[in-house]
């Protein structure tokens, strides 16, 4: 049955704790419900209707979580990365056809300049000094009020852009029913209850934090402790203050946490986690094992993407397979032929169909024609990932189709190269990627970060790989770095890595 985020949150007991933050009192569900009603009323007075789009540009924390949750119950939200420059804000605000923008009271940066240039209504957000996430909105200009009424299941709740690493970013509209379904899928796969508390370190302009940490917690009646973002130096202090039962992060964050775990053994022992969750990029099997041993809890790797309102597959609480992204956990997940519009078996493109899947990219018929097809009476979305299922229904990915390295006709999975290199005792992080080659088309390359106090040369790494994989898979170029370049959400991006490291034409 299709539903909305508002319906699910309104069903929670008013006295239960909902949102927390460092050195602040907790916001209860009752306070969140009343606050959301006030925010809806303010939006209507400002002229923002249920189907209008409201951009949100706020730093990470409880106020950002509240802004998303409350506005999504009354209109369409469009969270944007606060680190954008004015030109980027202007592009995204115009592209998503925003009617208003939410900024922290007193904000006078590039987002405001871009909004003023486009004539957007500015809604100033004020957070209560003592209660986490208790917010009010105030518009800086009068206008005709909008029609009353809450969004319906088929109305858009959230708009995000794809990362756009190789082309213009595409607009992904996610319906109220998509967000509600995905939040419920995540809560079910993790067996979340009102007793659970999530420590959120993920950015809240990204689907991972918005759905897995915030929405899934709230629809299950649990509580979220909101940090100002990921900081390896204060992670364990936050863990001690929040006393969560779980947290979710990307692999690079987990690796940074592991590097400081030894000196924080007392905190780990004092705050037993029920599980840890990883998503948004492939978690090396070695890191999964080290996390499970360090925290004494299962590590649940999940597979998600924006177009699916995050989660598609998830390892089980009772069974985790390192190197696998788990079993179907919400939508139906199948394998399709990479070139023809038909379902198949074995190795191929991962496709999904279900209530959490976007109805389609906005104003982009070409992308929709390439990404969606009909088969067996259902509409399927092509994820762009290559993978295969094992006999237990666990999905293993070999990589993004556009990231698979084509070395003179030999196809190389960068994830397979990563997995081998991560076994080297001196390697802390690695990312394999395609390096342009004049004769072969592409060659295998890898960027490496060494463990603290360890030493290894490019020749050492290549010799190690040569003993463990076919010659054509061995990186011909290994770059040893202090830090691998990452995107805004902490993910290492293979596409464009050669250019970022200055290897093209070198």
C-alpha cells in the first residue's frame, strides 16, 4: 500500500526520542510532529504549495535533518551540498526549478547570492538553542498564500541530481511513496525497532544519509544522534556521547575509524553496537573482517543508488558474505542482458523493479529510454552495474559497466584488482582504475595509500599482484599517495581518476 513520509512519522508515539545532537536535549516525536505542522503552515503562508520545490542548503546536523523531514511532509525537498560555489548553486537551483531556498539565519554566502539572482523566496531557519533539531522558518518577503493540503503518495518528496561524472547531472525525482517504501525496506532488513539509535555521520545532501540514517530510523520509531559530519578525530567521542546501537558510513569512513580504533578500545567496549552498516561503495572484504573483529558486531554491507531511493540489496543480519552486497532487500533484483532489453541469468547488468524506484529522470527522454525497459510484465531500471547471483541469492558486483577496464579486449573488474591489492600487508586503501593507452585502449592502474609505518614500492605492489592474478589484470602503473581523491560524499571515484592524478599524457 502506497503511503507518505508524514503518515509514517505521525504514527510514532509522541513521547519517544527522535533527534539528538552534541550537548543538546532530545527532540521528541511529539515535538517533531508539531514542528512539522508549523513548518507546513509557514510554507503555505509563504506561497509554497505541496508540489513546489524547496532547496535546502544547511550544514550537517540535527537542523538539517529536521529541515528535510519537516519540509518533505509538506512540499518537495531538494538538499544541496553547502560546499558548492555560486555558479554551481545557480545551475542546480535553476535546473530543479526551485521556488524557495532554506538557509541558516544570517547566512550570507554563495547560495544566497545565487538565490537572489534567480528571484527565489528565502526561508531563514532558526534552531532552538537547547533542543536538537527544533526549528522555525521565516520568509524574508510576503506573497500570496498557497493552497492548503498535504502531499499525496504520487507527489515528489525529494529531488536529487546524479553525480554527473561523465555527463550533465540528471534530475532524479523520488515520490513520497518511493521514499516511504525505501525507508520501510531498510528498517525491515536491519530489523530496526524503537530501541535502536543511529549515529549519523553521513552528509544529509546525499541519499545514503537521508534514507538509511534519517528516514529508516524515523519510520521505525527509533532515534538519531546527528553529528556535524564525519570526523575521524571525534568519532569515538560522538560514539560515547550518543551510545548508538548502529551507524552507517561509506568504506573510506570505516577505514578511517579502524585506524583509530586501537586507542579507543574502552569506548568500543563500553558502547556495544548491534551492527555496523556500509553502503555507497564496495567494502573490501578485508575491511569488513577487521570491522567485525574490532567491534564484535556484524557488518552489514548494502547496495544502493539514488534512483532506487537508496537500498536495493543488503547482507543479512544472520549471514554476511564478504565481497557481496547481499540479497534483494526491497525491490526485485535481476540480471539483464547488457545490450538487449531482456532478463537473463549469470553475469550481466543488474536491474531492479519495485515501489522504491524513481518513475524516471525528469525532462530526459533519452536517458529514460536507455535506463528503463519492460519485461515479464514489469518495468525495470538498469543500474549500470555488472554482477551475478550465487546459489544463496547473494549478489556480487564486478563493477560499474562504464568502469570495467577494457585492456585490448580483455575485460578487467576493478573490484577484483582492489580485492587482491588490499591483501598486501602494507596497503590501507586502494582504488583500481582505467589508464588510457595508445594501443590497448585502456591499461590497468591503481592508486594506493600505505598503512601508517609501513613501506612498499610500486615494484613490490606489482610483484604481489603478479603472483595472485593473470598478467593482463596486474596494474601497469601503481601510484602511492598520502590520500586518494574523493568525492563530496567520501567515495573514491574511478572515472576520471587518471586525469585527477595527472597520469593522462604523462
